[in-house]
C-alpha cells in the first residue's frame, strides 16, 4: 500500500531536516530542555489510554453484578422469552433483542448508500463552493439531540408513514402480500424507528467516508484517469476500493450508535413486547426497555432484569462489533 | 482539521442527549440550588420521588421557603427511586404515586414508613373518534374489555348501548397505553382491577403491566400525541394533562351508577367518600378508585409523602412535621391552580391526627 500521507513519514521528516538550513543554536538547547516534559506527556497519555479500557471494565463488572440475580433466576430463558410482566415478576428480552437488531440493521441498510453517496459527491463531484457548506450541514445532523429527532419523528415522520408510505408499500406496490409489510398501519413501528435511526447515523458514516475518500492519494486517481477511465470508473475502481475498509469503519461507528440509541427510538417504536415479522408492527428495543422502566422499577428482580437487559445489549454490541471488525479486516486483506 | 470538528460536533450531540431525559424538573423559583445536589447543598430537608406531583411540590417548597425560611430540595426521580432512597435513608422524605407494598415496608432500613396523602390526582380516558362528542359514556367493564382486546370495534354493542344517539363507526379501536412505568398507569390499572375480576387475574395492577393489546407511548405526551394523530385511538392520561391540552375525555360510570367526566371536584369527592368509612387506625395506604358517592370520579388516587415514624434528627424531624402540617392546611389552597384535586376536609383532619404520631428523638410527646 502507498503511504497516504508521505510527508508525515519518518523518511519524509529526515529528508526535511537534511535539506533545512542550519538552525540557530538556541533551538537545540530548548529541545533538550523538553525531555522532562516529554516524559510527563508520555505518562499522561498512557494514563489516558489505560483509563478508557478500565472504565469499560468497570462498567462491564457493575452491569454483570447487577444482572446476576435475574440471569440466575431465568437462565437462558431470559433471552428466548417474550414475557415482560412486572406484576408477576417474569422477564424475558427476546422481542427487545429482535427489535434492536432489526432496527439497527435496517437503519444501516438505508443510511449507508445515502451517506457514502453523499461522501462521494462531496469529494469527487461537488463544486468547490458547495463542498464545505454541504459537509457542514451533514455534520450538523450529528449535533441535534435525539429527543428532537424523536419529536420530529412523532409529529412529521410517523404521520407521513401512516398516511402515505405504509399504504403505498402495502397496497399500491402490493407488498402487503409478504409478511414484512402487512398488517394495520398505526405509524409507530419498527419501520419508523429504523428510519429515524438511519437519519441519526447518517452523519457519522458520511463524515468518516468523506475523510477516507479525501485521503485517497492523488496519484491513485491520476493513474486511473491516465489509463483512460472515466470519472465514474475512476471512482469505482480506484477510489472506493482504496477507501473501503475506512468506509466500513464508519459504518461500524454508525451501527454502534444505532444499537444504543434510546430516546428517539422509544418515542416512535410503539413499545410492544412482541416479535413480529411485519415492519409495520410496533416493537421494542433493549435500550428503550431500560429507559422506559428504570425510574419506576421498585422490585429487586425488575431492577436486576433491567440490568440484565443492559448486559445483553452490551454483549450484543460486542458481538456485532467484533463481527464488523472481522469484516473490515477481511476486506482490508482482499483489497491488497 | 475536519476530523476534530466532527469529534467536537459528536461530543456536543452526546452532551445534548444527556440533558434530554425527563424534563420534569420545573424549578418554580426556589430551585436556585441545582437538583443534582443529592446532599442537599444548603437545603434543610431533602426529598426524592414521584414526578407526577413535582409541579405542586416545587410550588409548595418555594412558598414555604418564602414564608418560613425552611429550604426543601426535591428531586423528581420517579416513585420507584423515591421508595428506594427512603428505604436506604439517603433522603429525609420520599414521595410516591403508589403506596409501598408490605415487602417494601419491611425492607426500609429506618423502621416503619408512614404514608401521608398530599394531593389527589385523577386519570382521564381520552380518545379520537371523528363525529363522536366529548364525554362519550364508558363503564369499567367496557374499558377493561377494550384494554384486554375483547372489544375491538367502536360500534361494539357494549359501547353502543351506553351511548344511544351517538353514531359509532365500525372502526378498530387502537389502544394506547404508557410504555414507561408510571403512577398514571398504576391508578388506571388499579381501577380496572377493582371493577373487573378478569383484569385483576391478568394482567393485574402495577406501574407497568404486560398489556394484552395496544401501542406504548412514552409519557402523557407520547400517549396523547399518538391518540391525537390516529382516528379510532383510545388511551389514558393524567387529568392535569388532559385539562391543559383540552383533550376530549370520556364520562366513566362510578360506583353509584352515574356517568361522570373527570374533574377536580370528582376526585376530591372520591377521597371524601372513602375517608368517611376509614378506621381511625388507617395507615392511609388506601385506594380510592371506584369510590362510593354520587359525584365521585372513579379513576382517582392519592399521591403520598413517605416519612419515617421514628425520626433520627430532632431538628429535621420537627421541620418535616411542620412542613407536612402546612401542606395539609395552607398548601391545599394552591393545588387547584395547578390542576390537582385538594384533599377533603375530613381527610385533612385524619392526617393531622396521624402526623402527631411521628416520633422525634428527645421529644416527650
């Protein structure tokens, strides 16, 4: 692989030093004086780097300890049961796991082409004057609080889905014959949650993709053009393959956000503990179960069950992330 | 360069999301102290619990501080959290929309917890049925059947028989309930369990139950929003919310057989009806749903202040008792302005008597 930023390489720096004019002596002295500071910085950054995994470990331990009573009581049934009955103290999270995975993957499916498309446009096609404002606006999406997304979804997105999109998919396109688009269109649904998630993760995927695409060396592009490629062929054969693992990294970032998103999803998913094939049906996610019930949970077992839901979300996120990392690693190797 | 910008933006978004939960901390003036100061930073008393009475409590604490100088810091973290914090003795008093269960009482570390009803709330049944008037008539049986999924159409004979002259469409009823645990759900399911043996058997009553049918909306606003947007929807919200947003509300048949629309007077009447037959030894962990009396609104309930009978700090205990006494007298005059129902006179009298049984260390009486 070509070093994408050759001027930061050690060889580059050495060349720079070699060709530079002799510097005043004063500077050298100051550089030596920096040794203590250097060591201090090294200690500080090491501490910072160690703090993050440590924090993760502490969270994992606390969540696991809190979840233990419920996990012991229900065992594997906690993962497969659809019961969530605080009155009888019986808990299971199968619908929540299902809803979490379905909404997150559907959101990725919708957001990835849009985000990558926008990134390709902004790095390859866009006129110079549009590039920065458009990128800024996309990034701004990430700055909107999730409650605002939720409110917007309740008052704008959900009515549109109920009045227009759902009837259109089900009746006009005849997709109602499949189990995925059947049933009454109430509005709040797995589909609504997936769409709002797609909007929310779009800026993350797009921002990372843009950076990666911009980092593709000029020589790579010029070589493709020199071989007679059109602009689209150049993008497809030289730019995107080069940036593929980076783009996938952005997708993973988006996926992580989608799996854990709570407020906006809770507001539009319909909060029903049921596994339904139809995307029009209401559903539940692990994060919304915790958000909905934690403040009013009184029984020890209910609290523990909510911790266990958190534990399951933790594990699901780990598994999905590990899978995605493996995918990146594999495509990285294939690209070579 | 751009990357730092993205990270900054992402950080901002995260920070903003963090502040996005529970907007219930309406600090009416006295909240000059941040709510988060669990230690009470400068407050004389610290309490925590139910979100439903938070607006009136904040108003009380502000007025009380103005007239007596006693500062009370209240954190509206939810009834469950209130009960937990009282049990752990991390606050001076708690507040809850549902009475503590015997098991919860036995787990409280500071001994016997006394319940003092502070104000009365009611739950309104609201709906969206084009062409139907405000005040559609419903009974507890019909409501239970609707929420169990046994009655699914608006023109069901059960509903039609109660509403002669109203043209009911052959439309599906979309049931909307709260998705988050809440005192509102507790009151509503307490009522359904009281009028319907089938409901009592399953799903039963609680701050959250396993709903047989319907969609879950988060908060009163989530339920009301869903109902407003969906023709054919029916659900329940807190009375104050229904009044402030002028939602159409059903007239529910009370124990005396009269159809009553939810009102503050109806909720107070429910408490008065129950108070008449209360034994003097009551601990006030009582339900006032489906209460006797011609004018009572049947889906009403107290919200409680939770106080240890054996106070450990004489000065704090004195202040707490004084405040509750004030809330039962002067405080009741302010509640209607915020859409809560005041306690009836006979109830106030009984509570004052019971307040005298709070024991302060070193006190002779």
